[in-house]
C-alpha cells in the first residue's frame, strides 16, 4: 500500500514524537526498500538477513532524523539505508574480521557447527596455494556429495533459505532438510 504524502509526513511526525504504531507502519511501508538495498550486496561473514537488519537500523535513523523542510523522505530514507548497509559491508571486510570472513559455517541440529576454511590472500604464492587447496576441497566435496546434495549446498551457501531451495529445485522442504543433514555428516 502506497502512502499519500500527507499520511507519510503525519506518520513520520507521530513516530518522531514516540508513536510506536506510526514507526511500525513506516517500517512495514519501507521494508521493500531495505530488502532491495540489502540483496544487491554481499556481507563477508554474514548473510542477507544481517544486511536487512542493518538497513532497518538505517531506516529507523531516517525516521528519527528526518526534517520535513529538507526534502523528500523517500530519498532521505534511501540514503540512510544505503549508508548503513555500506558501513556494515566495509566494517566486515576489514582485516580484523579476516578469520570470520574466511570460514564457511554449516550449523548442525545439535547446536554445533562445521567450519570450512576458505582463505583469501593478495600474495601471488599464497593465492596459488589457496586456489589449489580450494580446488582440492571442491573436488573432495564433489566426490562425497550426490548431485542433489551438491546443488543444495551451493544454494545454501549462496544465502537461499530452505524454502527457497525447495521451491527452486521442485523438492519438498523435508528433502532439503535431509540433504543438508547428510551434507553436514559427510563433511565432518
């Protein structure tokens, strides 16, 4: 539902005065904007939901800080959301986050996780060795996993949810869940 300008600015004023209902309605109205900004970027060590959360912080800042005398709210919100997400992406790519960014974690049902180390290096020799290690790991994964499991793993690591994987593969949700369980057992 698209808000009229009058309704939009009334909700912003109410939210700035502490109105939780107005703030919640604005968040729901601009959720698609946040999702579209988040999906276009990659967060090392995180996923799309982390970026959406960062974007929501940007949206709440936009609602709080907006001054109606200084232009269009949509443009201001877009700027705040984009900046918040970019700040998170830049922070995650800093060297101090390197260990977090070089592991792929597969959560297990018992609360533990499997860590796959995928190092990144800018030095040519190290990059070559890392590439060889990566190719070896990829070959080992192909040997261990069935075609379905390989496809599910690729989609899972690219950030798709169980439901999205099931839909795109034309499989039941339980089939995807079982495939991921088998993958985790095989990669231990």
